[in-house]
C-alpha cells in the first residue's frame, strides 16, 4: 500500500485542504484532520471519505491529485495560541494509517497560530 506524500497544506481553524496522490489503496481510505491540544489529546477533528463522501479513494486514478476540504468545529478550549494540525489517511476497515515519508506516525504535522479575536 502506498502512502500519502508530504504536501502543500494551507489552512486555518475554519478548514484545511489536503492534497494527496491518487491510487493509494484498493481499500476505502478515510482522511483525517485533527487539531491537537498542547498538553495532548484532540481539541477538534474531522475524519471522512474525501470530497464529503462523494469521491472515495477506490475511484481515484494512480497519480491523480485530489483536493479535500475538512471543516473543523471550534470548541471552547480553542483559544488564541499555537496549535498543531495532524493530517493523514487510514484504511477504514482496519484503522491502519497510510505511511507518510519521514513520519513515524503516518501523519503530516503542521503548526499554526490562532490569533486573538
């Protein structure tokens, strides 16, 4: 099974675009976008089949690049400060994450600053 490539990631707390190469698995793969708490745990997240469930990875063509938007719900614990996005993909049936080159946990990690309101 191929993994996702480290990719250009642009986003804010409102959403995240994930660009991943197509043809990564014959199984249905779910994309994840998590905002991690500084002390550990997850503050908010969205896991889902790409394109709002309308374009599962089983339909992707090898080499295709798919843009996938995941909207994240704000929580009361999400105050101004630095946070980390954890972005990846996993096989729905097994929970196994697809590998990411250079990442031991199968995720891309991106720091972002949430400004004060």
